[in-house]
């Protein structure tokens, strides 16, 4: 599946100077069962809040050349931040081909579930699915214990790897303002692709003349072929 590949290329180009941490070299940061409440007075800083730009999106590919288990960081790490900062978390998943049966639906459902259900200790995530942003409040305690994006990313990688069909996981963290601002519009584009894909898998009629998703198909290479091919 190549539906998200153009967005992957654009994202990786913008994150060109990011540091790479191979997943095998990282120990996952501990996670909790459910979201932890961190009060403002306990916080060291917030990511993606207080007027700072923020973005959160997930991209999927079947091309191993675009994937690989690693964490990328562009901008200061959690240990180097002195105050609130811009923030983006972008996930690139390499998966098996998404099938048109229940397994395909289930894979998309589970990938969306994991996006909002990893709870690193001392790292309170607040997501907004409508504005495609993510805010994180990091506790002073976690900073004292040495929290780093590499270890948080490894916790995400381990959770994603439990989803059947997921082969490799790349997690990008950005605290670089310019890069977050460049990539921010991609969050809506990625969401449009995922929603269109879900509708297609749901058995949407192949009537382009009356379809509200036409603008997505006009822009995303392979979407129309996928739907019309599915009908055949
Ligand atoms: S191929 Fe046509 S019918 Fe199918 S989602 Fe795209 S515009 Fe809609």
C-alpha cells in the first residue's frame, strides 16, 4: 500500500537532520496501565501547549525501504528543554498489505487504539483528534529520573509491535519549531487518507460522481485504483 508514501517522503525530508536511535539500542521507558494525572505544579514543562505548534499523525506503508524500528528526534531532548516547547509525534508503521476483510478493519482499529493508549510514566498525553494535535505534560520527577524521547519512543514501538500485521515502527519526535510548523498540515491529510480507506473497506459504493471523498482521491495516488480495483 502506497497511499501514505508521499507524506512519508515529505515528513522524512523535513526531519532530515534528526538524530536516529535504533530501537535495539533503547530500553523502554516504564508505562502505566492508564493515564496518569500530572498537576501543573508537578510539571517541568509542556510540549505542544501554551500557544506552541503541535502535530500528531500516523502513516502506514508496505515499503520496507521507508520503514525500520527506530526513534528519530529533531530538536532538544526532554533532558535539555528548559520550558514549554513545540511538539510533534509522528508514527510510521510498516505493515502487511491491508486486506479488504475484517482483518484489514481490525488492523486499522488497533493502530488507532494504540495511538492514544500508551501511558509513559510522568508523561501525561492529551490528544485532540479534531485538531490533530497532541499536548504532553512532563513531570519534574520524570525529568529527574532521566526521561528521554528515545526511551518513550521505545515504549510506543513495543506496544505497536503487539498489533498483528505490524512489521516495523518508526517514531519521530520533533521539538524544532520550524519543522513542526511545516509538518502540521500533514496531520489532517493523513487523517483524510485513513478515513477514506476505512470507508472503502466498509464497502462504500464506487460512484465517484456523487462521492464526498473525491478531493482525497484526486490528491492521493493509488486511492482511486484501490477502490475501483476492489470492486472488480
Ligand atoms: S474512488 Fe471514487 S467512489 Fe471511491 S472513494 Fe474515491 S471518489 Fe469516492
